[in-house]
């Protein structure tokens, strides 16, 4: 099959709509369940490239959680700590496969943004991963294959309407890619840049020490940025993105957005949050929403009299600004990647507040000296990669 007709494009008024192969060859995908939409396919094809590259770079199973053509999270299948199992709501699932662990991390880093995601998996979807997907609100999944039992689990989701796409892992796209805007055709070579440790060799700061674990996190950050709408920055730690700032015109706003997401990821691990006692009737999505409010500045929206009783068994104490800062001061060894150079040291100042120790960015700003000096101020190690990763 070289064409799939779609219900509509980005919006219901944009008809007709389809995905197809210009050269008449067969599409490299098979829809096994559901009826994917235009944006579903955009998420699926971008996310598939991301996890394929993560797997190639790290040798580990990889997963990403995509929303509106940018990743909300991306990760590889490193084991979860007991705390991570709890904050990702998987502590009741027993032993997870490496692929399921990758998705638990990818979705768990920013569960608010991952709600209703499109899931992309680097490996054949196993039963462990399918059972995890089964209970999350999601639009669909793409993978290079599905175990028979896993496929049946997924096909039963959303009353049989859940989108399941199988992609041929051997498919190689054309070297030139094209698109139209306002009836005008654009053409460019595909971004086939290989992201690996070679890009991290030019360390320009006084601190030259970047351990292997940090190199993996920096590579995860850079590959994630390659498929994130620009401008973008990505905070990573422990084999996963923990904060992605996408699509901002100002780079420092990207850094603030991603840093705030990284902070929320770490705040969810604080004793004050882990000890919250939710009513048995509160589902995961409502728990996520309540936690997000509780750790923010509008905490009274869930702690007010008459409100907390509908969410918690016991009224939580206020998680004060001072307590949050003291907890965040314990977050260390975070990696930060940027899809283009940091033009000012203010990005580094903000990054330091979220425990950043290692940075990878292209370099090339007329204020590189200022950025390097600010890194030295915090004893950070920063590599100049010499490559830009804009994605539109």
C-alpha cells in the first residue's frame, strides 16, 4: 500500500488528507489497529527517528512520548529506583522489561504534557510494555513489531479504536526531503548527523571532567533536541530527559521552561509529595494534576477547605518555598543540551538552579567568553559540539 487516506489534516476543515509515497513505492508502515490522524503520523515518524537513534547511540531500548510534533519525554531502558517507580505510578506492576522501563521514564518525566501522547518504541513491543500502555491515556503507538499477546492487549484499548502502527525498521528514506508552505516548495537534505561521544570532545571550560554517565545523558539530550521544535533545550539525568523546553523564540525562555519541568520532576520525589494520601477514587491523571498544583505557587487550589477533602484522605501540610528550594539544592549532576548556542550567561545562571553540571551546545556566540566564565563560576563542564540542531 502506498497511500493511507486520513479523516482530515491538522484541523477538521483541512480536507482531503492523506499520507503517501511520491515515488509510488509501498509505505514503510502498516496500521494494525485504529485510524491514525495527520498529527498522529507526524508524531509517529518524528518519534520513531528519535528512538531509533537513541538505541543506536546507547545500545539500550528507547522510548519517547510525543505531543504535537515535539517530545514530552525520551528515555532509555535503565533500571528504575523504588522512588522512580512510585512517581511514575508503576510500583504496582512488578518487574518491568527494559522497553517498558524506557517508556515509564519517557512518560513519567512530564506526565502532564504526556497525557494523550503518541508513543514511539525502538524495539518490538512486549507484553510488559503493552500492559503499561494499556492503562495510560494515549492516542497510539508505533514500533518495529508487536508480540502477539501485546498486540491483542493494545487492540482492545479504546474499545478497539486505539492506533497501533508497525514500521519497517529497515526502511531508509530518500536523501532529499520536500514540503510545501503556501503553495511554495521547499527542499533540503535530510539531517543525517550522527550524534555520539565524538561531539563532546571539545571541552572549553576549566572543568574538563565529563563521566560516562553524563556523556550518555548529553547524547540523549542532543538526540531529543534533534526532533524537538526549535528553539529548544533539554535537561537530562539518569538515562532520560527530565525537562524539555520547546518552540520558544527566546533561548532563555526555553531554559526556564525546561528547568521548571526538571524542577517539578525532582520535587515529585520529595518526602512531602511521596507521603500525599490520595483518595482511592482519584485516578492517575487527577493525581498528576493535583501534584502539579501542590508543588507550584497556586497550592491553595488543592489545599483550600472544601477542596482538599475531595482529593486527599488527610490534609497535606504546605510545601513551603524554602522547603522546595532546600530539596532542589540536592539535585546534582544534571546534563543540559541546547539546539543552538547560548547567547548570554543568563541561561547558565538558570541552569545552575536546577543542578546542571554538564552542558553540550554548539558554541559560536560573540559572547562565548561570558557563557564559559559563567560555567566556570559553577564548576560546570561544557562541550562545544560545533553543530546546530534546529528542527521545524
